[in-house]
């Protein structure tokens, strides 16, 4: 969970830098670049999203060219580039989820939260995002709430999820 939600000035803490070093230690020194995804995740967990200066700092910490860090940070949907809410709900609308009712799930979520995909509630508590297949098709329709997958969604289970958010 991030501790500086949407902070304007993003800097890696000493603790985050130490965590990155622990990740780097898992690889031979010549493969230190393989730490990049874990390092970006550590940075995002600390700051809620990845600003350009933060991505640059991560690149420096890992020891890769900045462009390599940007490539990774902009390719994967799990990396955020603007404040995305204290809780992030990612709804899969890909084929299996669509065939199993994701349209109704999306409609219910948007109606309950009063926001569309790509938006954050006015209190900053919940962000709603549309994502492609999250590889949990057997549990369709599904969503990801922060780091947890929630499957076999119904409008009733959505209500319970929303009530349980801090
Ligand atoms: S289509 Fe939704 S998880 Fe695969």
C-alpha cells in the first residue's frame, strides 16, 4: 500500500532503495537489469503512481538507461502514470469476461462509484480501470482490487466489495 498517495514530488525512500537492492541480489551482477520490474513495483507501491522523475530515479537505482525503464513502465498495465486512487479496481472486459457478463459488472461499478474508466472518485478513494485479460478466465467475470483477484462477480458481490473498501 502506498504511503504518499499522489505526492507531487516523488523520491524513492531509503527503504525503497534497500528493497531494490534486495531484488537486485537475486540476479547475477551482469543481469541486474532484470530487477527493473520489481523496482518499478516497489516505487509505485510507495508513491501510488510512477511520475517521469520517479521512473528516472528507478532507472538510476537499477543501473539501466532511462529509456529501458520507460519501455517497461509504459508497456505493462499494472504501472500507473497518474494518481489512480487509494484503491484501484481493474475490470477485465476481454472475451471470457465479456461473455460471462462483464458489461453488467462495469455498468454497476460505474453507477455505484459515479465514475467512468480512467477516473478516480472525488474523495480519491477508488480508481476504476479497464484491462485486458488477466489470465483468470475460468473465474470470469473478474476484477483485480489492488493486488487481489476477485472472480465470478455478480452485482451483489460488487456491492460487498465496495462496502469493504477503506
Ligand atoms: S478474459 Fe477476463 S480474465 Fe481472461
